[in-house]
């Protein structure tokens, strides 16, 4: 039977769009489902403030009345304005191992983008840099994280066979947490504190931490503005992400670096205990028991893996050792609480300054992701 493409136009189809991913990977031990509530919020035009400057359509592929694939086609008009381009994005893409299904899905997204006047399409990308991005191309034997997506090896083959080529790559690292602060980190931390008059802020409660949350995301805008595909978060988006991330904070892994003379925020780091296994146990659901697995992963001392969620440094202070101050705090807290390994966010392959953070540590590049691009 031929492949039929349906546009997602109501809540019932949106539910099928979200759950197709979960059903496709139900027997995959490395797959980590998204928190379903957050996934619906991201795709909801009324709830996600990214739709202030984005438009999107979602498509499902059917064969014999059975869903066999999905794809989102997105245009971030703000990104196109900033980067002076006419690019559409594809994301939230999953499909069975079938070349015809892949061609139909991508052909539909490409046709939509072409109709909208776009000259290229690239991805996988979401609405913002904080959504899942990049196709897994190495590390298929490793478990995903809460902020990354898994994909079967055949995705790469089918996408490349349709004429998509490399646009950017990201690396991910697994870092063995040292039992004590390395001498180099300790020395650099002391030097940078003295030279620039910096202090490290510790928090006793989330109310106090919340006072710095807005500044953290505004610093993120400054620190990431020149990175591939990044678009400055709006006021509404900052509020959206504060509400999403702050409740998950474990204060031991929320570090901010301030200039002592005026308390200007010059750097921050956010880590959280890995939620991968908890999300697997709850199958992405918060109720009826998913909340318990998430709470236990966040609060217990039995979790051995720390996710390095976000790190940002004011451009004026980049390359001057501020990262050492943040890592020193993470190392101390990790050893106190029993964490043994840390997993990095995807880091742009061309960002040598970020890659150098792991020099001198026992760090393994264990995954690689790729953004593809195709001219329309």
C-alpha cells in the first residue's frame, strides 16, 4: 500500500504524533522518552512562546492505517533574520526502516518549506537551542539523556541517501569525576578569583536561587549568541524556561560567579542528577508513578550520574578560567553526594574553547550528533 501523509490538525492527531516516538522505541534500552507533558507544551502553539516568531506544521505518515513516521517542519523567522538566511528546519523526526516512508516524510517537509519561500532545510533542530537538536550518528550503544534524543542507525543512511549533507556536528563527553579538585583547576580558580575580583555564590533555598534565574538566561543569550543556530530567548521564553527548569534544581549544582565589586553575573553552571533511568521507568509520564521515579532520581544519593545541563560565561570573561570555578564547585558537591560520572551537553565540534574544558580530565567522547542541510 502507498504511504499517506496527514497533517496534524487536532489534539487527537497531536497525541499520536507524540506517542509514535515512544512506541517506536519501546524495546530500545538506550532510548529515553521525553517528559510527555513538556513535549505537548513544546508543540502547542498557545503554550510555547517560540511561536511568537516561529511557524510549524506537523505531519504523520500512514501505511495501511498504521502510523509509520512523523516529522515537524519549522520556520524560525527570528533566526532567519539574525543569520540572514531563508532556512526551514526539520525536527521531531522518526520513522520505520523504510526508504519510501523517509522520502515521503522529508518530501512533504521540503515541499512545505519551498512553498513558504525557503531556500534550504536543515536539522534535526527544534524551535530553540534548548530543544532536542542533532541526529545521533555515533554512540548508539549509550543511553540518551533527558535533553537529547536517540535515533536508530538507519536514520543516518536514509537521510544521507536523500541528498542531505553535514552542516554541523556536536560531541558529547562522559567525564569521570575526580576524587579531588585537580591541581590545575584549583590553581586557575584561585588566580581568576584574585585577578578579576570574583566570588562564587551558594544558595540555601530555591527562592533565593530564583532571584538569579532571569539573569542566568540573559547571560545565556550573550554567551551563546554566536553559536550555530542560536536565537536570543525573548522575555516570554525566559519565563517559560525558568518555570520548566527551576523546579528541577538541586542547589548544590546551581553555581553562579559574580564580580565582587558590583555583583554582576559573569558565569553560571547548572547540573542535575541524571533523569534518564527515571524517565524510562515512568515511560515519560508524570502520573501515576512517574513523579516518584523523577523525585527519587533528583533527591536520593544513589544516583551516580550528573548531567551538565547548562554552562555560560560572559563573553568578556571567556577563556579566562571562570569555568574552573564552576567545575571546582561541581567536583566538591559530586564527591560529597556520591556522584561518579558527569555527562556533557552536546558541544559544537568547532567550539575548541568548550572542548578544552575537559583537558586533564578522564573524559571520553562517547556520542556524536549531526545537523544536516539540503538545498531546496
